[in-house]
């Protein structure tokens, strides 16, 4: 296969154009700067390694290996489109793009992909507004080739190499992900999360499980509830302790209860 930095993709708009770097601080930061400079809808930034990769809530994302995928795409939705569930749509595209290798991959609301309960991939969507029009960067990282993870990640993360016994070609993985992601984003922008809810819920790692919910970003105690499924706008529906009408969880962290 051609070199990773020279790949072409079977997509209509995603990955056209593409900018590749051997090393960056953050592909999301570079993509946002490129968007401000006028990069078109669908342009992507890839890197072999990041020195300041981050996940949701500013958490560090270990990304110095040179063996994994670090990708950020610029998307320019029409003004007025609800974007709250965009990360869920990205999850659908990633899961479907990886299914040829790992069909049992699950989606952990709101922004992770799991295999066997361990994190395989993460998603970070960031936006700014230019007048009334959103300018969005969709970032994702997929653990492809690494065998070892630092510190506590050793017990919570996995990679395609670990799951398959050998690492697939990074270029083949990206070339599979981008068409699936393009299709999931197109469906989401046309019909909202309701249009792809049926492609998310069957693979939701939380559905039917006892979970701990932190709706305060660490400012309050965690609540144990049962995850019921997702609403048409992407909110997580949970059954409160002792029963009663479902409650909506629209943000915050969620963990499977021990």
C-alpha cells in the first residue's frame, strides 16, 4: 500500500484535502487554525504523533507512539443544526469503519469506543462560531499498533494489535474509517441523531447496565442508576434509584458500576 502520508480515500468530501504531519502538538489545534485560515468542509489533519494530545475535559491523550491514528476533521454544518450529539455520530462512523477487524466494538456514551471493556478509541469535538455559522473540528484517536500503555492505562486501554495479535496497516484502517464516518455524518446532518439512533443503541455498552453518573464535573457525588437507552437527541436515559420516570443525562461522565 502507498505510504501513510500519501493515501487516497474513497470518499466524496471527507479527507479532501488532507494535511499530514510527522509530529504536532494537537491535530485538533492545527485543524482549528486551518479552519480559521479557510480550509474547506471535510479537510482533515493527521499526524504520526502528538506531543499535547487531549481528550474530553482537557484530559491528556497518550499519543506519542507513532503507531496509532490521530485525526481531526473540519466540518461546517448548516447554521441552526443541533450539534449536541455530533460525537455520537462520530462514534457510529468509527465503529462501522472498524467492524471489519473488530465487529464486537461497543460505544460508551458519550465519546469512547470499547473492546472487552477497554478503551480502543476516543472522540473530541470542538467548535467555534463565525457569526451564526459553526466551525467544528471532529478529532479522534484510535489505538492501532501500540502494545504497551503507560501507568493506569495499562488496565483500561487496548489496541487493535492487542486484540488481533498483530497490528493492521494504519493506512488501511484510516481508509476504512473515513467512508463510514462520512456516511454517518451525512445522515446526522440530514436527520439529527434520530436518523442514526438505531445504529448506535444496539452497540451501546451502557444500555441496561448499572452505571455511576457524575453530572457535576467532579463537584458532587456520583449517583448509581440504570442506563435505559438514548433519546432521539442523544441524551442518555437512566432509571433513577428506586424507580420512577426516566431522567435525562445530557453531559457529564458515566462509568459502569463495579
